[in-house]
C-alpha cells in the first residue's frame, strides 16, 4: 500500500491491519516516491513554501547571525594582522581596508540585521546570500589587485565565503547556484588573464575547480539530507495528527486547531461555528453488519465531512468511535443553518442500508448539534464543544436525523 502524501488528500484504506503496516513503512516509502523532487531540490509549490518557512526558522537565523559576527571578526583580524604584523605596502593596505571595511563588513552587518531584527525573517535568505556573494567577489577583487604589489592571495579565500554560506549558514543551493557559477567563471577568466606562468595558472585553475566542485557537491548532499529529514518529520506529524481510519484530524489535533481558530476569530471579530456530529444507531449497525462494514460507513461519512470543510479556516475531526466534530470559520448564522441542513441530508443521500434503527427509517443517518458565536478572549473552546454536545443530545431526543443550532 503506498504511503499517503501529506500534500495530497488521498483516501485512507479501511483495513486497520494494512494501515498499521503502512505506518511502519510509510516514511521510507514516502521518501522513495518523492525521491525525484528531493534529488532536483524542488518540491511541489505548497510543500516548497512550507519547506522554505521551515528553512527560515529562528534557530537557523540565529546560527546565521553568529556566522555573520564571526565573518566581521575575521575581516577585522585580517586587517589588524596586515597592519601590525605583516610588512605590506601602504597602498595595498589602504585597498584592503577600503574593501574589508567599506564593502565586506557592510554586507555582513546588513545580513546580521536581517537575521536578528524581528522584521528581517523574509530577508534572511537573500541578505545572507548577498553577503556571501559580496564577500567572495571582494576576495576575488583583492586577489587580482594584489598582483600589482606582487602579493599572492590564495584562491581558497574566494571560495571560503561560499563554503560558509552553503554548508554552515545553510543558504539554499538553488538560490546561491547562479552566483556560484558566476564567481567560478569570473575567477578562472581572470586567472588566465594575469601575467603569471602558464603552469601557475593551470595549477590555480585546477585547485580552485576542485575546491568549488567539492563545495557544490557537499552543499547538494546537505540539502538532500535536509529535504529528506523535513519530509520524514512532516510524515510523522501527519500520522500523529490524523485519525488512522478516516484521515480526518484526531481529537488532540482537532482541539489544538480549534483553539487556534478561537484566537483568530476573537482577534478578527469573525463568527465561528462548532458542531458535534454522531452517527445514529451505529452500535446496532456494527452489531448486525459487522465492524468492517461499520468502518466503511465511517469512511464514507468522513468523505462527506471533508467535502464540507474544504476552506482554509474549516476543520473536520473524528473525536470518538462514531462521533465527529466540525468547525466553520467566518459564516453567518443563515449560511450555517443551510450548511447543517445540507450536511445531514448528504449523509442521508448516501443511502446506506440500516434495517436495525428501531424506526421506519431504514438507512444510516446523522444527528448534529452546533453552536454559533463570535468568540472573545474569555471564551473556552472546551465549553463551546460541550454546548454543541448538549445540542447534539437534543437532536437525538428529537428523533435523530436532524440538527440543533444555537
């Protein structure tokens, strides 16, 4: 059985035994099925957006800020060594100070601000990339300018910022790759244009090519690992938050998401509807038709609920054996009344035969209780769910196959 993709809402299988077997092997199956996306370092657009958000978390920005501070310290240390320890021409020293302080340090400070200030989250990736590129180009300029004073700055210094950016700062490879190719091409072009010996030029080109290729391969391996790890983490989150049979949110995840919706509705002063649903006479159905048939019924009802909660602010969960819960965000009371009527009738329209209801109704039906409100900061989601549960009890007392809304 193929693993269920978190980005896709494929329907789960009914068999509990098969699903449990999929849970045990699902992580590796998911990685195999999406290996092409991992290898080319590009997910589908929704997953790519989520991966990018995870790639810009607080810890990652904090580490980038540390490396930017380290870079500023290294630039300052090199300039002080040039001034106090080494005997270099004054013009060369002036050039180094202008590039080091005026260009490299400025770029590193901007990246540091983007990774530490509250509003810099969206700029973290690009500011870090810009700092890496500017520092590499600055080292390239210094190397070629230093030939005028017969000073040889190693080409490894040009690659050092790229190594730190890709491997340590975890700048995404596809973002930095065009600049990586640009810096490599310009470096080799300038290397063969200097007036050094041919053997020297070939040696520098060979060592720089080997270094840049190694950095590129290492960065690719790191990002492949990061994407594989992210997919595994998403799969674990998915299977821990979903009901195994129906694929709807489980009770814990529904309560957590409902609390988030309450905070959002209270902040935006928008209406929220919480509904509790129960399959009528389900115990009698299980007893007479068998548990596999009962599971199939629950899956069909879950499909109806999923179809009624497709908007981004809606929730659907299985909170008990045959008990479900819904949350609708932003609907007025008239709309909610119509939606509840359509929901109850949609389950009835499934025409699932049930001869043991103890009434003239010979098919499986649904009862619902719903609470409509505009939450404030003092409202407790658990209290509202309890009120909806009491309304569900009223609909059961009224003969089932109906709803109560307050």
